[in-house]
C-alpha cells in the first residue's frame, strides 16, 4: 500500500522497525541515522535538527566507566606515584572493558 501513495500529497507512511527506518531511502538521503560504533549493522538516530552553529555529534563509542581515571587524576595535580598507589590498593579502579551508554 505504501507504493500506492508514493509521490502523492497524501500523508501516508509505513510504520517501520529500527532497521527498516535506517535503510529507508528518505532517511538515508537526509542522514537521519548513523552507524552505531562497535556494533556493525546497527544504527542510531543522528542529531536533529542539523544546525550550522551547533551541529551536534554523531554517535561515538560508549564510554568505559573508570576508563579515564588515571588521566583525570594526573590532569588534576596528582603525582604518578600517588595514582599508582591508589590503583594498587584498590582505592580506585580503571575501566576494564564494560561499556556504558550514559
């Protein structure tokens, strides 16, 4: 039935699942979906509207909780030795592979 209304003024569109929506010609031409990093074949909505001064960000890899622990502490004045001690005695931990879509 969607073909019957294609190209007409009628406000009639198919209901699509996420994979179909990402593959739909209209959405592909508008760049409405972007590939999900780390998940081949999956897509997620791209930022909308697409503004010239604040364009938004395309999907990026999911963060790893604690993945920046060492970097943040060093940037905030901790000595490398202090950070190592905190990690060794398990006061702190670094992210190890588990991702989180925050």
